[in-house]
C-alpha cells in the first residue's frame, strides 16, 4: 500500500502494478467479477462459472451449465445467483455446490438491499443489447421464491432501482414506484424528459438516472416522482453505458472519453476530466476505493480522485478484436478486470531493493 500511495501523488503516471494472474473463460466474461471472501467469481458467455483464488489464481471450483448466462451474476445472503432464464442457478459461493437449479426465471438480476429483482429484456450477440422488460419479479433469497411480480405492459422498463423501501421501475415514458414489501404501487408519473434509462441510483430523497439521448442524466424527487433537473452531455457520448457513482453529494458520470461530476441537488457541473473512450456497456460502476475512482477502457485502467484530478494509468491488458471490457473492482490491494475472454488480477509491483 505504501508503494501505491506514493505513486498517487505523481499524477498522472504509470502506476506500480503488475499482473498476478489471468484466467481464460469459454467465451467473453459477463460482467465485473463478484468478490466473496478470498475468491473472485465470474461467468463466461457459454455457461461456465468459475471461482478463482485471489492470492494464487488457482481454480477453486467450476460449474458448467448447458445454457449460458446473459448478464452479470449476483451475490445475496451468501448465495450466488446465475441468471440463465429457466436454467438459472443458485450456487454456494464457497464450495461451488449447486443449491438449486431452475429456482427462478430471469435474463438479468438487479441486487437490492435484501432482495433480488428479476427481469427479461437482456440479450447478447457480439455486443450487449439492453431491451425493455415487460415483467419484473421480486425474489426472496431466504425463502427461495418470488415474493411478487409486476406486469409492465404496455409501457416496458429498462431500469430497476431500489431505495428507501421502494423499487422504481422506469422506462422511456414513465416511472412506477413499488413497495418492496408487497409489490403494491405507491407512485406513478409520466416522464417529461424522454429517454431509455439504463442505470440509476437513489441519493437520499433523489432518484437519478443515466440514459441514452440528448438528456444524459435526469433527477426526480423519490417520493413525488417530480422531475427536479436534467443534464445534457456532449453529442455522441454514451453517458448511460456505465453506471454512475455517488460520493457524498456528488454524482460522478462516465460519458467517456470524459468523466463529469454533478451536484445531486441541482445538476450543476462540479468538474470534468478528459480520459479515454468510448465506453463499453457495464452492469457495474467503476471501482471506488477511499477517494479514488478506477475506470477501465478496453484493457487500460485509469484512476482519478473524487476531486477530478487524474492520478495514474496502467496498461493492464492488450486489447482484443472487438474487446468487451467491463469495469474493474478492487479486492483489497488487488485489482480485478475482465477483458474479452480473460479475467485479470493485478497486484502492487514490488520495488527493487537498493543497497
């Protein structure tokens, strides 16, 4: 840690990281890996789910399914959930034992505080396509069954966000607020600012989405569903591809090649920073560790502090043909980063000892 802290002061430059290990998957790695105890767990497009020892890179277990998952796996209540439609799996993350197969039906999972939200509308064919879902189901991990289900026809949803005892089902035209306990509607509003929301979060009393279209971010009152502000990014930037980060009252967006910070109260720019791009679609935001954000772009890793100052860069992996690179995640002092068909782990590089 001392080595890395020293490097952060020299902004921006090559960070002192080196490859600890790499693991090849059957096809592209779907999403940022899940970290559980001393394991990094990820799924490949053709169905294999692998757990790898963080320290050594040795395989801990592997589960194969005849059908491939379509989106990132999720952890909830010490259980691993793998969405593969009616072949979905629940796995013990330590042993790799399949606890149940076909326990739920989903192409995509959104993990809430204590529940999972199951949706359709997710596909992969050389690239990700996040389509609208016509049904959203709430799944109780402890009872291992659905608690409730909402039919979203005719106005389908692309974003499911939980916060404050509500889950918000949002599409191009409207927001529907649902009580997480019983699935009852507690709010409904038409959206004045159109656009398909891809990711969102709840920041206190505010509900914020990033989306495609001219208005790249839109904020609502989480109780009344009244629009409070919207923010317009540069033309051609994919502000909605990468989930935003919330740091205090600041919202950090990733319309790569830029990174932008907004005040959640009014949507005003706090700072912006030019990095590289364009962005690949990701289910997970860039890695946040202390006051530093680490962004991945096609094998390259770039970090900045939450004040908007670039700190370091690292050429983590050689770009493949049409690479699909999700956002990295820290596990202690190790950085996990999935690029194409490989999962990489990087560790602090030891400085040569001089006498």
